[in-house]
C-alpha cells in the first residue's frame, strides 16, 4: 500500500487515563527525573502527547527536557521517547519499486552541509534517498535553514508530492511538519533555546524518530565530536552512535555510524547560502578540504548499506564517477526544480542570498594554523544572524564566515584568515576580533587534521 500509515496518537497505557493530562502528572514526571528516577513508557508518552496537543505549556516542557538533559535516560526510556515522537504523527510507506531507500543524518556541526552533496551523489548511483531534516540547533546549522536559501524551494511536501519527487529524482528532502514526528519538531525548537541541546538521549530520540518515521530500509548517521559538535568528546560520540544503533535495531532499522571530527568547521563555508554554494562546488568536482573526504565516506556507506554484497572499492568508484560525470549535479538540479526551487542557482550560485558587506580578517603574525575553533566560528555566525538566539528569531541566509585558512595551512602576517559576510549592523572591530580569536597560529609546521575517525 502506497500511502501514509497513520499511527495512534497515544499508547494503550496512556489511553487508559483520562484524555486530559493533569498538571500534577507533568510535575511528577519532572520531579522524578530531576531526582534521577527512571520514567515509565506511559509517563513519557503522556508528557510528549500533552505537550504536542497544547495542554502542557512551554515552561513545563522546558523543565522536563532540562531534567532529562541533567539526569539522562536509560535505553528503555530513550526507546520509549523515540516511540512517543513517532506515534505523535504518521509513518511513510513506499512501494517496492522505490527500494532500496536509504536515509542519512548528521548530529550537527559547524559548516556541515553533507546532505547537499551526499544525497544527489547516492541518488545518481541508483539508490533512492529519503531524508527528513531539521533546523539549526544553537551554533550548529540545520539542513532546512540551508535549503531555504534556495529561492522557492519547498521542504513541506504532502504525500503525493514526496512520491512524485522521489520517482523523478531518486531523492527527496523534507522538513518536519504537523504530520511527520510533530512532537520532535515541537521539542526540537524548544531545546534550541533552553540549553538542552547536548543531551545524548534527546539527540538519539530526535534523530531516530525521524529515521524510523521516514520508512526507509536503513540509515547512515554521521556522529560528530569536537569543539564544533553537540558532543565534544569522542568517547561520548561513540556512546551516542552505539545508542542510536541499538534504537534502530529495536525498531528493525539497520544503521551504520560514522564518527567524524568537528574540531574545525567542515569545509570552508559557515552560513546557509555560503554552504549551499560550497556544496555545489563539491558536486562540480572541486576538492573542498575536509568536506569532500567526508562526503565520499558517507556516500560509500550508504551504497554498501543499500547493497549488502557491494564491495567498498566498487562503491568508491561509483561515487567518484557520479561526481566526475556530472550526474550528481544533474540530480541536484532536477531535485531543486522538483521541490519548487529556482534550479538556475545550480549554474549561477550568485542568485542565492548575498550579504551586503564582506570583511577580510588578516593574520596578526606569521606561522602555521594549529587550530580553528569550530564552536567559536559557529557562535560568530549565529550572532551575525545565520541561526537563532531566540525561538522566534528569523534566519539571515546570506550571512556567515568563510575560512581562508585551515589547520595545517601556512599564513603570513597580513594574509587573510577568513572572510566575514554580514550586514554591518554590529561593531566591525568586535566582529574582526572574534573571528581572529578562533584561529591559533603556531611557529612550527602543523599536520593537516583528518576528518573521519571510524565507522561503527
């Protein structure tokens, strides 16, 4: 059956209670988690349902999320939260002729535009890609915000439109809406502005609910670690990756996890339209430091997950050919048009939003770049307007930062470290100082930093 499959808005346990969620029940859940207790699946389902249906106010849900962020969740609780997110909306189903259908997700980072490269490459290799994307969280950019840089592009598609775009281009990227995991969509925005972004259970439930609701045959998840990631420590990144694999297994979704370094921004561009331009450059075959390497790794993992008998060397050859032949770029162009966007941006990226001011940030002395603080760059882009400081903020798709030097590069005094693309409504000296502070210059040569750590 080729349709949305509706799911119950409440579990049987929750349905056994009166439909109205009493304030006391929410307070009990907040207090129990605050004190380190484990919550039942029924309690989690009722809290999520109550918030989604508007009976629990933002301030109580924010308190519950903060309690979870501080105290954590065990596997059973995280699986229950994932299910509650999924059951708040509908699941997608697809006919056999559209399979294998693979999803890809990143836990978020600074300059992470891999979906814009990986999805058309994998689609050009003959494997369909279905992705539900989110908006930016804190200093980490979101795929939806980047896509909305493209004039006219629609990320809110109905069932028939999803199937049509998928049939036409073998890829579709949509945002969360009131039908697809709406509970996660609601809490996602709240987490962004309440300091509960970095919780492993909240990340895992958010990511996996979208993967499972998408109805795909498997998912490749890019878990980032380092200063520019939501998870700073590689051990915690591996813990998160293994948690998501276990959740996927509980729901019958095969997953592979790639651990990648976000110690410096991915590629050179940080900011929505700037990152779209960089992704287009990579699709044209340009080698973007750090970004191209990771993009190829993720694409290979997606192909191998879709075709279990495929040898890695053969998958790598297919990925390279999809780019060099121009097929991946052609898929991107067709996909943009299929989702209502102005496909002319593929040949003319200058049609994307452009900042009114571009300032070059020079090096204060000579040496080699030993560190580029990704979080500092992401925070600067956030303050310039590339992300949201408050839930109601509007994103400026034109602004951001472009790195002119990365770790391992040599620089001489006065040469550019970065470009700041902005509107000029802040103190120029403060902006320049903040950008300069993100770079560490050593007097001795430094080895370039590899971006991919391992595959789980």
